[in-house]
């Protein structure tokens, strides 16, 4: 599904087929946090999205909030350390991310969480990955987006001016350093008519 000669993600500036691409631009957010946003030249992204929609065992969740159970406004699936990912292209992406960020992540991207935003009514509230190692140590979380363009917002923990990143299909957003401890992120609802989007969240073990 993804044309790959060499690495899908090469920090020297080559992505997918061997065509020159600008190197990633790292933006310091303060408090030791940083973010990178770039576009991966993934060929066959639409076919990969369709395959994931079909083969991933998506499930709906309910959570206890406001004195009652509420439906989580998205579908999810989580692949633990050691589990095979649902498509070989995702293994290639993970291997490339490992090669680029292993030292800063404190290890490889051992887990992968998938979220399906079915339309503009699906969302995720402000949060950070602060369960486990990410609560006390610097780490890296890499998000690859497939499908409809959606906003990912990032703001200092406790409130403050939010940065907004429009993640199109094939976009990579990497949050590193203290980002999970000192910042929160969200995917807000939108009234715009948008199609399905799948978010792939690659994390080191011990980070949730």
C-alpha cells in the first residue's frame, strides 16, 4: 500500500520514494517540550485507510462521567507490546519512527493505539499521556493521520493559548520532551462535513 524505498521517515530529509523533502522543523514549546509537524509522502494512503476500516476490530467504549455512563465519541483499538499491527504498512512506519526517534523516546515505539473519528461529531477531550513513564520522564509520542483533515489542538497544562495543527492524510505530528507532562492536546468536534479519519498513536512501552 505504501511505496517504500529505504525508510518511510528519514531524519536526513527523505520520505517514502527517494525524493528530496525538507527536514522536520522542531518547535520548542517551553518547559522542555517540543513538537514536529511534517507530511509523510505515503502512497496508497486511501487504500490503507480503507483496509484499516475493514480489518481493525474497532470497539465503542463507555465511561463513567457526570454520574452516568457516556459513550466515548470515537471508536478505538489498542495493540499492546508484542502484538502484530493490523497491516504490514504500519510495521514499516513504526520501524522508521524507531530509527528516527528511539534515543529521545527512551526506546522503540512498542505500542500503537488507533482511533477512528467517524465524522465531525467524534472528538477527544483535553488530555496528556501521563499514565506510567510519561508522567515523570520525557518521552515521545508520534501520531500519523489518515483520511479527513482534522484539527489537533495543543495548549499548556492548566490553560493558556492553544496552538492548532491541521492534520491532513499522511501527516505526522511528534510530541516530545516534557510535552505529555506540561501540555494537553485534543481533537475538537467540528460542524464542517468531514469524512472518516484514523489516528495512529505510536508510543514507547510504559506510556499511556
